[in-house]
C-alpha cells in the first residue's frame, strides 16, 4: 500500500515572528525554517506503518519554493522513499494546495494520505479536509491513534471533551494531532541515505491546477499587547483586588 | 444576504459556542438561519428557534447525522448552500472538521477562526499562534467561515421565534462509521465556555497534586485547565489543555497556577479579562501578562487563597 504524506516548510516553532512595520506580513527573511511539526508526526506515523509491514511505499510531497527540497530531504531521512516538490514562489492557500494534492493523488493512487492537522504559520486547519472533499474520500482529523487493517483505517480523534473513534473505508485521509506519536530523531546515516533518494520537481501548471489566491491580505498587525500588572504580597490583597478593582468574583 | 450557521449540538441540547457564531453571522449584515443536522434532534431545533436574531431553523433529522460525521454533515450543508452568502460554523473540533469540506466543494476559500467581522467580506483572524492578526478580504461569492467563540459575545438563548423547516436529508455516504466516544465526565463547567478557569502547569509536580486546585475551582465555580507541559507530563487528560494546540479560552478570570507562561500557553488564554498568576519564580513570563501576580509556593498560596475566599 502506498501512502502520500504532504508536508510544509514553515517558520520554526521556536522562532517568535515579528510583524513587518509596513503591515504587509510577518518578517520571515533570515529566520530558521523547519518542517511543520504536525507533518513530522504524519511522516513518523507513515514510517511506523511501513515498519509494521502495512505500507510498502511512502511519498512525501510539498508545495513551495526551491528550498522546500530541504524539507523533503528531512522527510526522506525520517522514512519517505521519495519526494515530489511542486515548485512555486507564489503564496498558495489551502484550497490551491488541496487541488495540487488531488492532482498528485490521481496520479500516484495512494490508499492513504496522512498530513498535519494544521500548519503553524497560517493556522488554517483546512488542507486535509479540503483534499478529502475534492477526492470524495472519507476523513479522520486530529488523530491520536491510527490502526490500519482489513481494508479500513480506524482512527481515534481528539475532540472537544475527549476522544472519538471512527472507521473509514480506504482510500482515506488522516490528519494528525500532537499526541499521535513522538517523531524520531533524524540520524546522520539516514540524512546521508536521504540525499540519494529520488526527488522530482514539477510546477503547478504541469498538473493543470489553478492556484490563484482567493483571499487578499489587507493588513497584518501585532496583537493588542497586554501590559504586565502588579505583584501582590498576599492572598488577602489578591482577593480584595479581585473583588473591588477587577470585580470578577 | 443571508447567513447560515451550522449548529453544534449533541442531539439533546445546543452547544454554547453556536450562540457566539450566531453573533458573528449577524454582523455579516443579513438574516441568520441555523441548520440543525442530527438524529432525534427535535429538542435542539426548538432551542435553536428561540435564539435571538435567528429567523429560520432548518432541520435535517436522520440516523446518519447522529454523530456529526464530516462526510454526511458537509453533504447536507451543500444541499442547502445555494441560498446563502455566508456559511459559518464554530471553530471547534466539530466545525473545523466539517467546514473545509464544504468550502472545497463550493470551490471557495475558507476563512478560519475569525475573531472580528470588519465588513461582510473582510475579517480578522490570528495567525502564527496569535502572534499576528491578519485582516483578510474574501473575493469569493460565498464566504465560508469558522468562528473563534471567544471573539464574539453569545447571542441571547431566548427571545427569538424562528420558523422551523424540515429539509430532506442527504443519504449516508457509507464511507465512514462512528465507532465510539470517550468523553470526560465532569460536574464542572465546560472549559471553553467557563466564566472562571483555574489551570495548573508543570509546577504542580504530579497529577495527584492537581487535587489541591479542586477546592479553589469548587469555590469559584470554575472549569479546570492545564498547560501543555502538564498534559505532556501525564498529570491530566488532553482535553484540559489550554493553548495554541489545545483550547482557546477567554474567561473573565483566569488563574494560572505553577504555569511558567510559554508562548504556546499564552496564545490560548491571553484574551482573558483578568489574569492571576501564582508562581514561585518571579521571572516567569506568565507575570508579564498577569494583572495580579503572587510570587510564592503554590502549595501554600492555593490553600490560603481558598481560605481567604471563605
């Protein structure tokens, strides 16, 4: 069984982004970029399924600039067998990415697509669900456990207030949540091996997909700052302040 | 212009966050309709009809809507979508799961987790875990939107008298089946809707130690939450997590106990009206957002606080 794992190159989660002074966006020049952490979890899950003998091939795919090749190499060091870069310098929204991925899925015919529930840059949480809809496949989002057997996938999902389990017929889409697994450390020998794995580069036009954005970003601003308050010496003062000043109890 | 709000419910009662979504929908400028897709959900439809500002309730009642499966609910929304300029759902696990399917099939972008409606086609939404706020304008004919509940007041649950109309139900997709659900049982208010939240962090030291927060939460009628560090350490269940990757809360009072204040936690609670921090480290970042801070050993401060509250 073939698994497709879409990944995204994003600003590293340890970087605190700064809003550009002209309000046109956030400044990502010269900041560290990494694979979206939820996508790393997706690759780890696919790799474990392969190690468990349920999966035969893992294809990592990404949309983005030339440097996104590095993200694919990381993916191949975790466990992907090959990579596909759909190269574009333009910003693509989740709908555009979903269309690109649909075209690739039509070509590659995977039985399972595993991807992160959201990217930590635009926080959209859309691509997996959109791809499922375009393909007409069932989906299980926010997965914390994935069991693949007998032509179906059973997924435990993290929902508000607890967990929920659904069973999907294959082919299907799974999006990962944080607690699905803990991605392995990438070792040097695996990084070296990843360099030799095949990496194909294509353009969105080659797939016949229109990825024109539908949203116009008018402005990006700093959130309203919260100023630090005061330290109070004891609980009596605290309770008095909460009652008479803040009036919240 | 008419907006359709997808009601979140458990077939017995409407979830509170639906009311915040109705407020966002009303700000989009036109009439507001509610879609209740469920199984044996008549009581929910009755409640929905009473929500202030809602002029019509559409009800799709069928066994395969019982558990909110995305494939079926999305298809039902699509069946009625042509009448609407805006389609909105709460940015909860329920809404986030379903709505992008609708947007993709309509071939429109989705605007996720809006916190403000500027005009009927322009919205504000947090990006980079709330470290920046983007103002985006949609060029699509239909606006498909998920709404962050904490950004909008709840519409009044009573006072409306909407017409209730039954719509024909779409067929079961047959591609997904609901297997089961394990929901945490608690007498406390739900975390995302609570007026007061008491949260513990890694400083609690163990799951057992969370018990010392219980009398405080009881006294204040508060929901209990936790930082990701406390959840990852296994002290408390996942669904207690407040933060970028957990729940976003904005209660009137948030009490952070033994929480250092990592960016990822602040992203989930910094819109609270009043924040209290209790931490033994005077340099902890949590104090930079707290209105009132107490530097001290939480195992002494918390019981003293309970006593002081009387």
